[in-house]
């Protein structure tokens, strides 16, 4: 897992296959490399989307990814690519305050800590992963009281780690 302080937080960037944008992640799957540019340069070019809009990428009832996407992880200087049809498990984190330990792209073990959650009674709960896998997205439910998030965790075989070109 990545060690970080809240002051060090760098927000991930979401790129979606077929999205028209002014910024693209061009992916060479064979080389497991990517390059960011202002136009599509490769057959697998993913357009930048607001991270919070990523909720539409997931069928939460079926636990399947609807569209191929990538998340640029600036704290690692790499990206993860998840293809359409990949399956995932949902682990909810809900409380007065949620403090993330695992982030997007992190490999978590069964029983590994995902987050610490402060309850309405002032108690701290430890949210643990029920499976081994990679955190492929963290959903934010903004219309809920308190803080409510959902970790989406996929089998590590469903995730391609991409390095920057050059």
C-alpha cells in the first residue's frame, strides 16, 4: 500500500475509451505503456473525464465494468487499465468520517485494511477487504449524510498496470 498524508493527496485522473476530450491517454497494451497528449495518437485512446463522473462506468447490481477505462495514479507515476466486462466486488465505507488507507491501484490482501471509519458514536471501526484484489475505483455517494464511499475491488488479473512512455 502507498503511504501518504492528506496534505500530499494527488487526485487521480479518469480516462474513458471513446470519450471525446481535450486530453487523452494513448495506450500501447503490448508494451504496457501510455502517453498523455492533446489528441488521440493510438487506436486505444481514452479521453479525460471528471473523476466523480466515473460512477456510470459500473453496473453495481451485476458487479461488472460497463466501459474500458484507465486511472492515472500521479502518486505512483503509473496508471491502471480495466477493461469492459471485468468483475468487481463492492465494499462500502460509511460513517461520520472515512480515512482511506488503500487507494486506487493498491493491491489489498484478504483481511487487509481499506479504511478507518469514525462512527456517529465516536467509535473507530476498521474496514477490511474480504478478498485479495486491486482497488479499481472508489465511488463517492455525495447525497448521503456523513461520508459514504464504496471500494470496488477486482481480481488482479483484470487490471493492467501501465508505465509512462519515455
